[in-house]
C-alpha cells in the first residue's frame, strides 16, 4: 500500500499535486513538452506510474488539471479586481498585469501550445466580459456589437503577450505596457 505523505488524505493529495506541478516545471526546463512522458512525470515525482493515472488518465488530462490548479490564484485575483467598484479601465489594466504575470509560470504556458486543451480560464474571460459590459454601461468604453467576440479578439493580444513572456520572462514590464495600450485603445472612447 502506498505511503500517505500528509497528515490527511486531503493534505496528501495537495502535496502530490504540488509535486506534479513542480515536476512539470522542471521537465519543461529540460525538454520539449512533446518529449515528456507520463513515465518521466512519475519518475520525477516519485510516484508509481499506476498511481499517476489516478491524477490524470493521460498526459493531456493531467496537464489540464495542473493548469486549472495552477491558475486558481490568478482566477481569484482577476475576479476580485473585476468586481471592485473602480473604473473599468483601471480594472482592465490590473487584470492585464495579473494575467501576464501568471504566465511567467511554465505550467500555465502549456495552455498555449498548438493543439492545446480547452482553455482552463473561462472564468477569467467571463470576468473580463463583465468589466467590458460595465465599462460600456458607464460610458467609459465605446459600444461594441458583440462583447464576447470583442473580448475573444482582445485575448489574442494577451496570448501573444503570454507567449513573449514565456520566451523572455524579462519582457514582462514592456509586454504588460504594450498589452494595456493595445487593449485599452480598442475599448476606450
């Protein structure tokens, strides 16, 4: 029977998830994503391969679960910012900074690989749509016919920014500034 790492089953699972995320970060520093196998992940975390399959039926499912878990603090920060009573442009500036900062984490950058899994950050998109709608209602942003489409198009700017930061983490400040400029130019009057 496998040994429990924590004081409880819940604590054990949290420790295993933390170890899985760290293993992915380390492995991505050593090799291309496609060259990483479930065997590599199991070996790096010290888990038996059959135990690893309890956390994801395959590498794609495991990575989806890891990106969702790694993204939870970002989702919470974005939600708190989006729901504040500040003006819409200030909320959008802060959301851009929060999201791009999060993409310094290689585990989150995986969602942008070609042919990647569904985006685990639908909650962020929904919060951004609400900020845009609020900005329109307050007269801060110009009217757009389709808010969802506008946010989807603007998310391309964020994706490009996240990819740039993934290649060059020192570009965070410049990339955040450029993303703010482009996105707010598309929204403000």
